[in-house]
C-alpha cells in the first residue's frame, strides 16, 4: 500500500512538471501544496475549501473552526475554469473530502469571461466531483460583487443565478449566498459599503474575511 502511494505521488509530481512546461497556472503554489501533503497528508473525510485568493487569504479559517478537519487550498488569483481543468487531480480529488466549499469565478469575470462561461466551468467541476467523489457534498459560495469591480456587477449576479439554478435538484449540492453576510445597505440610496477587514492595501475591497460569514455544518 505504501509503495502504491509512493508511485502515485511520483506520478503527480511528474504531471505537474509536464503541465508547468506547458504553462500550468500557479504551478509554484500547487508544488507547495504537494510538498505540504508529502509531509502531512490530510485524512480522508475532511472539509475542503478550494478556490482563488479569497480562500488563500482566509488565514484564520482553521482557527475559526478549530477541531474540524479543515483543508484550505486557495490558489493565487486563479479562475474557476483552472480549478476544473488543472487542479482537481492535485488539490481536490486525492483528499477524498466529505464536504467541498468552492469560491471562484470572480477572476474569470474580471478577465472578461461571460456569466455563461463561469457557470459552464462550475458545471464541469461539479461533474468531475460527482463522478469521482459521489458521496461528497458540494457548496458553491456565491461570487461577491466587489466594489472595485462594480462594472462587473451584472455579470456577477447573472453567473450566481445560473449556478444557483444549475444546482437545483443536484444531489448533496448547495448554493451559499455570501452577499447578505458581507454587505449591508447604508444611508445613501443605492450605495453599499463592503464590510471587509483590510488585509492587503491593493485588495482591501476584493478580499472576503471570515468574520463576515460563518458557515455551519
């Protein structure tokens, strides 16, 4: 059994090298996660949070849910399609999690992708998970309308609605609406203030923070 895992790890490492030569997005971060896994591999049945930098910079996630088998795998400024096309064999499927929380899509939209493209990327990811891990619960954490990306609001809301509709009737699948938890109206009409803890000057109004939403299970 140990020999089997050894060859599996070598195979994954080789695959990462091949993809890196072809322009593997954020391959350095994937390598770092695989190195971390080689030192202490998460036990099956954990709670995986996977996505873009909003997950990567949710640095108090493990402390906030102390005692829970949290696996945090946030990758740079990655896009949803990259998770579906590249990352699942490395930082999703091997962990065999029982719950999978996905936050991605915001960067896809900022890069010019349509709401339909984002929803299609999530559908591809969901199908991969359902095929390989049929017992896992999947939670899509809605794309937040970041104030610094206000021009994309229409696409954000449309993508969220498409994913929400897609998940209806899907087994063990849930849409988590983050907007009410991290935004609230203020006195000026049609203006919202983002209640986000400033963690980085350049991304202060883009990042979400654990204090604004607590997910319970």
